[in-house]
């Protein structure tokens, strides 16, 4: 039964990303780029000006959360294990050329994210917690004049909000490094393996304590955690890449030569060639960068500023930061040759690559994975709770927390690739709906 379900999800994932998702994100991304006169280019070169403008504007209104803290909350939701672990399957399964599709999707996705955040703020409403509620469920009901579609999106975001894939990766890493797989007690001759349950319990406790306090608590945590993580990982990655500087010409030659002709041994509706590289490049860019998913729209709708365009600009820089870290992770695998190793779990590729440079790397990776995954898991759980409240103001949050606990525990015993597949399918459906909503409301968006 389980094999049949995951077999169906695998085929659905291929249909979503090979046929529907890629076409939609590329078409709408190109349209918005031309429509806005390449606004993402202009925005990337005006970061300092935009930050000053945003901070000055935010000081005039105390309701909501400080916009710069929301930037780090946005990055915290994107920059996590998706950049270090999930994205490596882009190359391991789709070949080196898929990194080009990741770049293309990220570049075009910058304006999709800008539009999501802009619309989320434009159609947001005040809540009883001195903040705001916004996001796809609010602008979709304006665009489609339909109450069912926003509810469906909220349900999908509730599923997506329990970030089971990153929770599983952290759990597996801690258990493997500290050899907790065989930790047990004897109960009348029956071995009870308690190691995994202890790790799950501790992780859940810290995540729930942070997430139940909402966006403001999460933004404060990210403001403290994200800057040192980003700086440290970027420095480490650049050091490894430049240590292989002599190999870089061959690596980039491999990337561009395999862009069109990479042959895969993986099966599916389309096997090998540009379709496979596009499938993994675009889908992993969307997953890692939250392009069209709705997370950023919900989080940044809490901003103090009253001007949607000023907060929406920061989403462009957030996605650029995310893409930079994804690129570093992939280049580490390519320059070390680790991408060619078969039979590894996604979380083991980067670990094995870093073993070549760092002593006792297993303990370092526990800290790195926990650090990176914590902000993403917590951020999506915050979004899931807000969606649950939209569905039912009185009991939504409580019921969602119970569901999340159940999901985290159950999927902690699944294979990493299976759990990533679930996230990919739900994210693909969300992406299609949200991007169509953005396109329908395109005349309501100003690129300033």
C-alpha cells in the first residue's frame, strides 16, 4: 500500500514539475520580468537605499513586526537544510546542468516572490495580536472571487507547514552521529529503542516553544541566528571551492555541457536530457526559495510598513541570499566529486564532502543541520498555525499543533527521499495555484 502511494506521488511529482510547474513559473517569471522592465536587476543594485527607506517608513507605525526582522524571518524560512541537503539531489539526480535551471528559476522567481509579498500586504487585515494577517488566502479570494480555493490553499499550507523532511534529516543526523540507533531498555525481554524518541521529543519541545508565540518571536530568533549562520557557511564554502580553483574551469565546462545532454539512470515519464535537469533544477529552486509557495507572503504581511512595495523589495534580496547558498552547496559537491557517489542519503553528500576538510565533521554537521533546520521548521510551523487559524479561529491553532506533533513523529521513521517527495508534491500544487493568482492580479502590482 505504501509503495503504491509513493509510486503515485512520484508520477504526480513528475507531471507537476515536468509539464505544469516549469511552464507556469517560466512563463509568468518571464512575463513579470518584461512587464516590470527587469525590476529585479535594478533592485539588486539598490539594496542600501531600499533598506534605509524601509526602516524610516517602519518607525512611523508600531503595529506589526519590524521589517528588517521580517527579512531575517524570510531568510530563516528559506535558508536551511533545503540549501544544504535537499538541493544536493538537484545534481545527484538531475546532473550538473540542473544548477543552471536553479539559477534561471531563482532569477525569474524573484518577481514572483515580490508579487506574492506585495499582494499579501495589500490585501492583509489587522488581527487581535497587534499584528496583521495576510498571504495567498487573502489575495486569492480577491482574484478568483471564490471561498473554496483559499481554504484549499490553507489546507495545503497546513500540510506543508509541518516541515517533516527537515525534521527527519536533523533527527537522523543526531542519531547517527551519537550512535543512538541501538539505545534501548529491556522491558520483560522486549527491547524498547528509546534513542529516536528522545531526540524527537527534545526537538519538538524547542520548535513548539518558539512557534506558538507567532511571527514576532520567530523574527527575533532569526535576527539572532541567521546572520552568523549565513556568514559562517559562505566563508566555509568559498574556502573549499577556491581550494579546488584549478578544477573550476572543468566544473563549469561540465555544468554547461551537461545542461542539454545529461543522461540519467532514473526512471519516470521523461528520463534523461533537458527535461530531467529542468525538473530537478526548478523544483529544488522552488522548494528551497519558497517561490510561489506562500510562506513569504504570510510572514512579511506582518510588517509595520504601510507600503507593500517597500517590504516586497526585500524578498528579492532574500531569494538572492538563498540562491547564493544553494550554489555554494552544489559547487562543493562538484569540485570534490562527491556528486558521483551512489547510494547515499541526501544528508550524507555534504557530510562526506566536508570530511575532506574538517576534523570530527560529524559533530560540526549536527550543529550546522540543527541550526539551519530549526529556523525553517519553526518558520513554516508558524505559517501553518496562521493558516489553521484562518480555517478555524477558535480551535485551529490547537488542532494544528496536535497534527504537527503526529506528523513529525510518524514521518521520522520514513526514508528521507520519500518525505522530500511529499513536500515536493504539495509545494508543486501550491506553486501552481499561487502563481496563477499572481498572474490574475498582475494589474494590482506596482514595481517601484
